[in-house]
């Protein structure tokens, strides 16, 4: 019997094509994180490509915040690998912004100054960032006197000023009223449509955790469902909401929609 040519599968073309395949921004292999006896993440495999908008969903304690912190380098893996390609600039926005008792402008400028931007230049860039989130008129106001929604916009200005390639958001609208929630969602959409430090052909990559499935539908391109530190579903947003899901994820979605 004569030898058949070996089959070529999609995605496994000749090695010559490899250079045209974009490297992932983050590549996680069997990543685990422990806090003492608590296994917060267990064997997570994940590749995030530039420009993706990834939503993390799952019950409290499922590991969403830990995954975001690991991507930011705030917690160390206890096992597995986390590779970041091309040293992306990463900024993070938390559920509750930390706000210093000084002007809104200083709050943003300090973030830049800590990254060695000269103070005068930092203030100029901070003013631009405050304008971008619609806080230009209260730039001189003590940030502690701002409303919850305004403080979260301030946190966005601080993130924006850093010109990040990757924006990590941990339940950014969870403690806001519906009006402020909509404002923040529109800033998230703006951010996702902007570009990173490398220029116009490098879209910003966004990962956010959320309990709001409407928000996930509106903003995400891809959804990860976590349970007990494991990723049980990883799907394009349309498939997550319309296709068949693993049983655990299906029950979660049903419960949240109810
Ligand atoms: N600093 C910490 N010390 C100890 N346990 C923690 C800490 N942070 C989170 N955990 C635990 O790790 C698990 C995952 O938490 P977390 O990542 O915050 O989940 P989520 O954001 O989905 O609510 C939970 O069991 C939580 O109690
Ligand atoms: Mg959390």
C-alpha cells in the first residue's frame, strides 16, 4: 500500500504560516492561585488576544477577582504559568475607587507622577483625561466630595491617563445607581474602542468581571464562566447567550436572569 500524504488540519498549516499568527497578550497554562488553604484558581488555561473584550462571570468566590489580580501581577501563581507578551501596559479599575483627599486633578496627576512623569506634564495629561470622562468642570474639587459615580469616572480618568494596552475592571458598576451605571458602561465602550500605547492598530484589550448579564451582552465579545476557581465555559458572547452551555453555567445564567 502506498503512503498517503499526511493530512493538513485547519490551523496546522505549514510552519511558514506561524509568523502571521498574532501572539496572545496573555497565555495562562494550568494557572493556580492559593491564599493559604483556599484554592482561588485551579488549573486555568486561557489565551487572550489583543482587542478582545472578555467578561468574567460566576458566583461570589468563584475566582473572578483573583484572575484579574493575577493578570495584573498583583498575586503570584502558586502553580502553572502566566505569560504576558510584549510587556503590555495594564491598568485596573476596582469596584470601589480609592480616592485621595485632594483635588480630582491631583488624584489623576499623582498616578502619572508616580510613573515618573514631571508634575507639570502630569497635570496637563490629567486635565485631558478628566475631560474625557466629563469631569473637567470639577477638576479642582476635593475628590472625596464627589458622588460614587463621579469617583468611578475619576478612576477611569486615572486608568486612561496611563494609556494602557489592557484595562482590567473588577465589577466596575456593582456599587452604582442605574444612571451612573450607564455612564460607566459608556466609558467602558469608549475605552474598548480606543487604542493602546503602540498606536491605532493596537486596540485596547478589556477584561471585566460582572454580575450584570445585560452589561455582559452589551460590552463583551467573549465570556468566561468560573466556578470554584475553574473556567467551565469560554465562549463567544453570542454562543454564551444562545448556544448550549455546560449544565453549571446554564443554571447560573438561568438564576441570574430570573
Ligand atoms: N486575600 C484573600 N485571602 C484569603 N482568601 C481569599 C482572598 N481573596 C479571595 N479569597 C478567596 O478566594 C476565593 C476566590 O475569591 P475571588 O477571586 O475574590 O472571587 P470572586 O471575585 O469571583 O468573588 C474565595 O474563596 C475567596 O474567599
Ligand atoms: Mg470579586
